């Protein structure tokens, strides 16, 4: 039967792909802020294991967690879900407005 080796190979491939995804290592509170129309929100920084730092905001009394500063479309109900989503993003917008490939900000050294 050739089904067992193929199933094992596919399972191994899927497991290795998920282990390579960037993960959040810490979530740090930065400050409270207020929008122009008076809505309060909290600003957080998520540090990822690939060296990136991503901004996260909390809205509606920490019931809505969003990547970046808007409270629009890229939001989650749980803090850890939003942090994972922020670290797993593969494309970031560069200073010129074009999408750039995510790169670690610092090299690891020991």
C-alpha cells in the first residue's frame, strides 16, 4: 500500500510549514490614546520571534484587537489571535507605499 507513506509525507510537510511561521514572543503595553472623535484605545507592541515589532491596538475596552492603528478590518476578538496574525503577516507596506517582503530587523547572535 502506497497510501501510508504519502500520508506520512504530507503530514510531515504540513507540520514543518506551521513550525516555520513567525510567532509572538511578547506583548508590551505602550500607552492609552484617543481618536479625534473621542474614542479611547490602547497601543501595544508585539515582538515576534523573527525580530520584527508590530503595532497592535485595543478598542472597546480591550474587546477588539487590531493590527496597526485603525479599528477597521484587520481585527480579532482575542489578544493572542491578533498577535499571531500580526506576526504571520508576510507582506508589509514600505515607506514608499509599496508592499515589501518582511525581513527580520536584527540578526541573532550569541
